[in-house]
C-alpha cells in the first residue's frame, strides 16, 4: 500500500513503456539522465564559470558527486536504523535509488551563472511583475511542465517519492515570508502528494533531508579542492593563524544570523572559527608527506578523507520541535555540533576566498549585465514574440493563458547554459569584430 503511494505519479497518462519490466525508480533515473535539462547542467556554473577550466566543478559534475554520496549514505543508514526497515510511514523511508534520482535533479532549476543568475532573475521579475524566481521552485517547473518525454507533454512525471525527495523547502514560495519553496502552480501537486502521505506541515521527507545534507557535504569539500587548485587557498600554511582570514570568516558568520549551527552567543566565535580550521587542517601535513609532497594527490586525498568523515557522521535523530525525524551529523546519539560547524566554516572559507575573489565577482557583474539585458529584450510580449524560438511560443500558446508571459520568459532565460546566454547576448549587443552571430543550424 505504502509502496504504491511512493511510486504513484501525478500525471501518468500515457506510459509508452508500460509493458516493460523496469522498476519505477529505474524509469525515473532514465528520464532524468536522458533529459536535455540534465545535459545542460554541464554548461552551468558551480562557482567558477562553466568552461573556465576543465578540472573545476560544473553543476553537472557536482550533481553526480551528490548522487554518489547520497546513494551510499542511504544504503548505510538503511542497515543501521531498524525503523527504516519497518516502512511505517512513506516519508520516513530511505531508498538509495530515490535519493540518487533526487540528487541528480536537485540543481536542474539553476539559471546560467549559478546563484548570481538566480538572484538577478529574481530581482528583475519581482520589480517588473511581482513574480519570484528561485532555483528550488524552478526544479518543479522543469520536472512537471517544461521537460518533455516520449508519450507525454507533462514534464518527466516522476514518482511521488522522487518529487518529494527534491522538496527541501516544503512551502509555497508565494506565501508571505517565504523566500524559498515551490511556485503555487506546482505546489498544488506537491501538496496533494504530501497530504496523501500524511506529511506534517513544514517537514521534509528523510530522503529530501539526506539529499540536502549530501549536497552540503559535496560542495563544502569540493569547493575547497577547486579553490586550492585555482591557487585561491593556500593549504600548506596555518590557515587558522591567519588573522585576516579568520576575521573575514567571522564577518561572514555575523552576516548570516539565521544560521542555527552558528549560535555564536553560545561560543566564542573567534575560538570556534580557529578550532574548526585547525580541525580541518590537522591532517594536511601528514597527508602531504604520505603523498610524496605532491600537491594534487594531497588535495584529492584531503578532500576524500573529509567526505568520508562527514559521511560517517550522518545519522538520524528525533526532532522534539516537530515530532518528526532529522537527518544530521550525530555523535553519541546527539547532534555533532563540532562537525556541523566545521562544515559551515568550510562553506564560509570558500565564500571569502573564492566567491568574493575579484575575478569571480567580475564574472558575477558580467552575469548581472547579461541576464538584465536578456530580460529587457524578451520581456515585452510584442518584441518577445518576434525573437523567441517558435517552439517556446507554441508551448506558451498551448497553456491558453494559464502561464504568465513573464514566467515563460524567465523559464527560457533560466534554461540557458552560461555559454548560450553569452551567445544570445552577443547577438543583440556586441558590436564590431566581436559580434558573434548565431548560426542558422544552431538549435535554440
Ligand atoms: N553567491 C553564491 C552562492 C553559492 N555559490 C556556490 C557555492 C556552492 O558550490 C554552491 C551552493 O549552491 P547550492 O544551490 O547547492 O546552495 P544551497 O543548497 O545552499 O542553496 P539552496 O538552499 O538555495 O538550494 O554554489 C556561489 O558560487 N555563489
């Protein structure tokens, strides 16, 4: 019975493969891996611009790393927690295949140029028409409406378990006070699934929580690895004794007062930052010697050890505040605050050394200019109708007024890779010898 609730699909009208013997999650995996939205992640920035170096992460390689980590952790937890085997509640189960699919899909909604693109598109939409743009909400536009699969016009029509495992923020984003969530049109479907499952309000499934934590494990470690490779973080120095760096990290923490892991009223903030950096770096010297003083091997080994350390800390506890369960780092049956803080401080370290680096900031400035000019070019329906690809217009017309024009334009811009956004921008605005005209044979 519960399995059916987990494997049900929202639309499921015409399944051309209904006679095949694949498991429902195998179908989800195939639909995701073979979707154009998934392929386009290869051209979307993680931190450095996609295409700025073959070794740096893109949203695609990041999503693959998250899915590998999340799948393994789900299997491991499945063996350690007896309640998971009882399958008493569909939201309190951990299927490795489900977290794998959710991880592959969790960043589909990112526009070109990563978080900066998301911020700019949101500001433009809000200022011009009062709509919001948010990457997690956009995941559902893509999965439920924009992607097509053989035999259906209604998105990828994934199983309920996978859809809810992507839902980190189980809210309607258009409700007052919500910065993240699901747009109202898609929230209807997600909410109906949550009700069928009996999900408590505001709580995410265990699978969504695990995907979220594994996303953090992946990027907090690989961003540092990318940063060392780019020469922005010097690991062979005693980072925790670098007063300016420690002060910058402290400043970022103070700028993020809502972060519950960082309750610095409870601890000495400076001490906490120094301790976490010390904790992180402890093994650096010995790994360096073990790896024959080879920087690239040392970097990889350090990253691998930290992923293993974080992974081995993942557990499930009761959450007295909600009566639901919580996936987090645990030690001796309680939340491991030291490990949680170390991870948060790694994120801040990446922030102050990489994201605030002037070259990355120039990339952000450029992406702001490009996205703003693209928005200005397409937002007016009279002009937009002349310059949008015909299949986008046809999809829009088929909705017979259910979609607002601005939502469709933001879908179009958000779907672009970094390079494609650059190309369309150059078609409109570059002059002289720098002009790059689109070829007649390019697919838009
Ligand atoms: N202004 C920013 C913010 C973040 N990043 C990078 C750092 C990480 O590599 C990644 C984090 O992105 P996610 O979408 O995984 O972030 P969250 O999970 O924190 O965001 P959300 O809760 O919105 O999903 O993006 C960046 O380059 N520039």
